[in-house]
């Protein structure tokens, strides 16, 4: 680094601190404006954006539908760059103001945190989560591994490599090292198993694929070359296999309003995928 930073005795919020999303980040919680959330015709109402955490849930919902479960849903776009996660309606659903959030009108239950949503849906529909204790526990091991590890990838590596207003060697090296350690760990696991938690596709794969699959497929942070993702052959094999699942192709574009390729900002029925040949 070119300048040494000495932290003040008491930290003060600098509203113009630069970087992507700086204009909406703040050190307090709660709503900043009044607005109700829209509600569609289905019991499951999803409010989200197609970030990796959002894709986890839309993939799960589309996989449930593909497997024949009565899990139809409405998906409403929450534009985080416009601060829509701070509306009174969204904060009532998720006081942490992060996507995704889900409300199940059939049970009156609100859900936030992507891992919690995946687990709820798996238990409600008895799908993509083994019943045997040992197999179920292994899925949960990897689900919680992802929940605890991905912040180093997104909030750490992704922030300093792609979003920070200036590039600094120390934080990029620190988080690149940890990201590659995680990829190496996943690669070794997938060398022994078809899917992350064993031989069956599960919510562990749905949680991990949008992050680590996205990295090795070159869809996150334009960092595939920098991270030498081609060296993780087993992760690549797994990522490409998951990417070909029809439900994953559908789930990937739901609540997407950015990037190249198909975008489906809102989803209310299977017919919405027809223009993309994915129905």
C-alpha cells in the first residue's frame, strides 16, 4: 500500500467512502422508506436478485417443480443497487435487509438467509436432503461450510478485486489465497464424489454452485484467469454438469436484470421461460 492508515480512536461513518454500493451501505439497520411488497397468486413469494445467494433459492424452487412438487412461486425483483432492500415491506420480511427473502402464505412463515430457505424448502417438500442421519449430516456440513466460507469470496476477494475504489496488493493477496484454498478443498472433495456431499444431488450443491461454480465458469468478478480456475479439474467437471440441468438453467435467469444472456426479472409461471426456450 502507498499510504499507511492509522485507525481513529472512534470510527466515524464516511458517507462518501467510494466503491460499488457505497451509496447504499450504512452502519445502521431498518427501513429508510415506506413501500409494501407486491404479492402474487402463489403461496410462495420470493423477493430477490440473481446474485449467487439469490440463485441458490431460484434453482431450488425450479428443481422442486421439475421433480413434480407443488412448489410454484412468484419471484419479485429487489434491486439492491437502488436500495429496495431498505423498504418497510422488505425489512418486515428480513430485518437484515439482504436478499433473498421468502414468505410462505400457506404456513405464515417468513424466511431469510439463503441457507435457511433451502433447508425449509427441503424439509417442507422432503426433497434434496437425505433422511438417513449420516447422509443428511454430510449435506448439512457442506451447506454450512458454504454459508461460512463464501463471505471470504464475495465480501473479501470479490470486494477488493472487483469493487473497491482502488486496488491494493495486501487484501487482494489475502483473499485470493483463501479463495484458492477453498477451491482446492472443494476440488479434493469432488475428486471422490460426483456431488459435493456424496453421490446424490442435494441442497449442498445448490448452495455451493452459484458461488464456486460461478467462479470456475468465469461468471464472477472476471477472475477466472487470475485464480487459475482450470487447475481445479474436479470443480470444473461438477460445475459444468450442474450447469446443464434444465432447472438450473431456469433458476439462473430468474430475478436477473444484469449481465449478458437471458434475463427474467420477475417470474410468475413456467410460461415465463418460453421466450428463452427453457419452458
